[in-house]
C-alpha cells in the first residue's frame, strides 16, 4: 500500500492531538507537530526513503522517536502508540477535534469534565448551556462550537477530493497485482471532480468477480463492515469512508462507467433522450426496444452511449445537468476545457520570508522543474502577524532580491515581484499606494474580520477592486472545505466590480480552499472575467496542487482562454497592462 507524505503527516498530527487531550508534555507535542510539517513539505516520498533504509532523522525537524513511528506506519499501516491511545481514548474524539474553534485543550476539558466524546453529545451539551459553564469557555464560545459542529458533521460524511484521490491511487496500485483485473476506473463524484466526496466507486472489468473481490478484501486499512454479493462489494476504511466495488463484464463496462459516474440528474436526461429514440439506457448497456423486445446494441464503450442518444461524449466534470446538453448541440459544441498543461505561471505563493518554508530560489527552481514560465512571490503583508507578514521595508528588500535573481534565468523564466496584501477590517489596504505601485502583481485578500456583515465584507472587497494597484482578489469567499464556511459576501457585486475595473479573480487551488467554487467560476467567465488559477503554495511540494484547481475550473466549464495564467509571460504582461 502506498502511503503519502500527507497521510503520514496527518497521522502524526492526530497522534499529537490525542496526546494533548490526554495531557502530554507540550514540548513533546511540538516535536510531533514540527515533524509533521517537515514530512508534509519534504520533496521526497517518506515511504520510499524508509524502504531504502534512509535515516529519517537526517530530515530537519524529525527526531528519533518520530522517525521510528514513520517507519512503523510505512511498514505496518499503523503506529503502535496511536493504537494504544485508542484503547484509552475514544476514536470519536477526533471528530471533536474537527470542530472549528475547538482545539485539543478545549476538547480535553470537555472530555474530562463532562465525559463528552462525540459530536451528538457535544451538540446536546451546547444546546443545554453546559459548555458555557466550563472554565475558559462562555456563551460566545459555546455558540461558536455549536455552529462548528455542523461543519464537523459534514466532514465526517464527505472528504476532500484530494484525500479521496490518495485512496484511489492506493486502490489502483493494490489492484495492479490482481491478474483477474482487465481494466479499472473510478466513477461517481470522484470522477466528476466534486470538491468533496462521500464515497468512492470502483469499476473493474473482469470475468472473474470472485478473484477480484478476494483481492479487494486484502486492501490494507479496512476497518470492517464488509458487504459482498456476486458482482458488488463494499468496504469501510478508517473513520467509516466507504468504497464500493462493482465487477462488470467487458460488454457492459462503458455503460456501467457512464451510469455510475452520474450525476443522477444528468443520467435522467440521458435516459429521457434515449426513450425518445426508442432506446433504453442502463448500467448494462444501450438496448433497442422493438415489439416489446430488447436488443443490446452498445455497452462496451462509454462514448457509444452518448452517440446513440445524439450527443458527443461529455467530459465527466460537466455531467451535472447544468449547461452540458445545451453546449453539446450548439454548432461549436462543448467547451474545450482547460488542461493542466495549459498553465504557464503561478501567481500566488509564499516563502520563508512569511509563513512558507522555502526560499525564493527554491520556489523558482521547483516551478521551473514543473515547466512554468513565471511565478509571482506573494508573501503576506504586515497585518498577518501570525505569518510574519512583511511591511513595506521588508517587501522592498525582497523585491531587490528578485531583481538580482531574474537575470540568472536568461530570459527563460521570470519571478514577478508580488504581495498578498490584506484587506483590512475598515476596507483599506495593508500597504501604502507607494509600495503597491512598485509591484508587478498585487493580489488582495481577507484574513481577519470574517464575521462582519455581508455589506461590510462586500464593501471591503469592492474597495480593493477599485484600487488601481490591485490586480486580483484571492480566495474570494474565504471558505475552508470541511473546516470553515464561506464568509457572507455579495458575489454578484464582486463580479460586476471586477468587470467594471478589469480585475482578475483567483481560483485558489489549495485542496482545502478551491475558492472560487465551480458555480462561481461559471458565473465569472460568463461575464468575461479572467480567472487566475494559483496554488497558494507554502513549500515546493504544494506546487502540484495546481491540478486540483484545474479540475475545479473544468467543472465550471472554464477553457484555456478564460484563464489569464495560461498565457506565455509576454502575453500575460500585456494583459496586465491593458487592464491597468
């Protein structure tokens, strides 16, 4: 089983959280969390290093105890100390730790003083006013916890696409060792690229369903709840994430892939179009209906399902019963959706000058290795004190460093002098016009005052858009998937202002954000607003997050031309000057 650096880091963070609930020495907890950060950001696979016998303590921030736990996790799929903790503490405490505003220290108080260890009991206690009576809490904290429980409950039901993708790749590798598998594809909301996934649908082409299911049952990490039939099998992984396997013959594989990809609403329309042609479409194939007889006429190829109802093959990301059927029959056909290879630059990233972990040179080298032509370094401005935000003096010094670095790229690559400038609570910008006017690229964002009214937050963003020195608004709604709802903002007013002032809007590709979401992307491009897809990378490894943003953009019907940073550097700079 493949285990990613993210998964190792997350397990170490969970271990630290549970230890903090238990009351462990804070220095030990800090060591685990620092090591988790180092592992998450390490450019090489920790699993591969363990298999080669590499001494993990050579990685800065990883001590002997953490190295041993990483080796245990890679070799056995678990950490012995984590399992021992779960014999003393309920696993459901991890659900409490997912509640926004409720960290390990508060969970510890709630658990030890009230014996609460699950979300339902926590909700009941909040509604009964018991949480407010605990030392260090109060009524405002109780209300915030109550509001956060809904987010934690949703996180229990659905995981991010990026997390589901890690499981999908582990499953794909697992099945590579099964001779009975002729072909394997994933379907459902995962294939459609939704930002959260409720379960994972796996389709396998095979004539030996029993052999496939036997192999599936050996997948590491199964937590129980196995249900098995003749052609379908379900398992549950850690924390009750469900994976459904269907074994399908070659003659029906295309039809099954179309059917189980969905969406339900999309398939209803496909079946209706089939009925108009005296056809029947289901997971087994396309059937011709004549004299109460059914004749199988297609099923092995997904494209045939669409062809026989008079449609071109429709990319899975568009199958939401929105505009795909209108697009499919127009003369120009479906939009040519953006591809990852279309991206030429990345205009939002951080270095060790603020809350990143790499130098400007290291971020530039990583971007060049990924084939990018340009990047913008956009460290935080001074208001974001927790991220060591830059004041004007530090920013100017950073920009001088960039000016010194750019000639070394011989014109083949360029670093743009940028900043992520905070939009302050009163609507002003965190840096002076004099400083901002010297930047190549300014993206403005909200990090504080997110509980303000819809009118206040909207006006703050509009003020930033009106500034002649701001090019873009980053993560415009502030959502964190499964962690924080979007703040209240009138996005139509934001769109209209972006059109009026010629500004860009960001689709932040960080898998926890994906902000703009797909519907906002569709609205923006319909108004002619150019989107920029950025990673918001805080270390070189996060540059790979661009693919999550591209996937989200595809769901909004976004093409290469709709995205500003698909253009080569010269064309992008020209676009900037036109919109200035």
